[in-house]
C-alpha cells in the first residue's frame, strides 16, 4: 500500500472513530444514580456480581450511545456546514464514507443490544428505548431536533432512560419511582435548554441560527431563559415529591443542588460558553467540585438515617391519607 493510500485509510479510520464520539461516553454517568438508589431497595447485594453487571452494562450503554452518535453526525452534516465551528467535523469535512457510516450505526446498535441482553431483558429494553428516541430525534420527517420545545424534552428524556438502565443493572424486581424519573427528566431539560441558549447567543444571527437549527427560527433568548426557569422549578418540585415520599434526608441536599444549577447557569451565560459542548465542562473546576460534593452528599443521605428530619417535617394538619374531620 502506498503512503498516500495508507494516510487516507488512517484518516478514514480516525474519522469513523470520531463520529462514534467516545469522548461523549462520560454522559453515561447519569446511569450511576439509578444504580445507587436501586442498591438501597434490595436487602442483600452480591458485590462481585454487581461489579460485573455494571461493567458489562457500561459497555452496552456506551456501544448504543456510539450508534446514535454516529447517526447524529451523519444526519446533521448539512446543518453543521453552516455552523461557525462544527463545519470542521469529519462528515461535513468529507472524511467519512457515508455508506460505511450507516453500517457502523446499525452494527453498533446490534452489538450493544446483544451485550445488554446478558445483563437482563429489562435493561436491554431500556437501551432499545434510548436508541429509538435517538432515532426520533434525528431522522426525518419526525426529527424532533427541529421542533422547538420538543427538541429539548425529547433529548432530555435520555436522562430518565439512563436512570432506568442503571436501576435495571441492579434489579428487575421493582421499578424506579416516577417522581424521581420526572425530576431527572426535567433537570435534563434545564441543562439542554441552557445549551440551546448558549448556542443561540454564540451564533448571534437569527437567520444563520435558524439555518443551522430549525428550532432556532422560533426560539429567542427570552423564550429560552423562560423555559430554563420552568424546567428548573419542575425538576425541584418532583425532586421534593420524591424526598417527602421516599427519603426525607435528601432535603438537606437541596442547597447543594441549587448551587450546582446556579453555577451551571453562570457558565451558560458566558460568551463562548462551555455549555455548548458539555464534553469541555470538566475545565470548569468550580462547577466540577460542586457536582462531586453534591454527589457525595446525596449518596451519603441515601443511607444515613436522620430521625430528626422526620420529626421536623412531621405533619401538623390532617393529611390526605388520614382524611379530614
């Protein structure tokens, strides 16, 4: 093989690896809360078996994610060519064989589902739903990515699906609480709406923004910020419902959760914000420290009983279950 042909092959291989976005696998950390909460619902945990199931489950989730990331790159190429920075991505730059790219999408899906089956049928079904939602998000004529509001909620639904995946890694005997899933969905909407806001403001040209992303034809900075406030309020409402119903100790984590949300808002409001590319958020050291601190605190509160919390929030009037005189 001549040197130019070898260089072309290496470029192709690198490009096909890049559109699978292994650098985005970190988003699957949203599976971990599902694992942690589910562990607290079962009396005995086989640590060795759980570690193996978690590792196999992580491989399955990352493989499925790379499948729909590949599809996203292929279908977004015409729009990425209009973006100030994304036009250099492998597909719009002509570095990817499109036919092989679609084969890559399907092979990764089949491989991920086969791996997921070894964990449990419920886990596999959840990853199947995750993949279907990604297809609806990307494939015309539905392509929810192009529809305002629906683009945010359909992308953020990956959050509760990832939580369910984590839950089913641990157990298939019970289902995760609906209040927790809804809170997880809404907090995902909060982060996604702020990403849209950061992208919209960075382009700074309504016509160009609408050409890049069709939903931007309807969005304005004001509409996006109002939606951010709605998602923030809804997520905390459902989280509060979960705390009062299942684990009152988690109320103590509210200030830290609020701090993380406030710090993320500050990041999103900056020019050329890292919120546009979440894979770069690790550079926000203050935000990362707050996220780690909040995670540790919430994990501890899931297992440390605080009777004083229950006494403090003891009902002082008849509840609905008790009836009224």
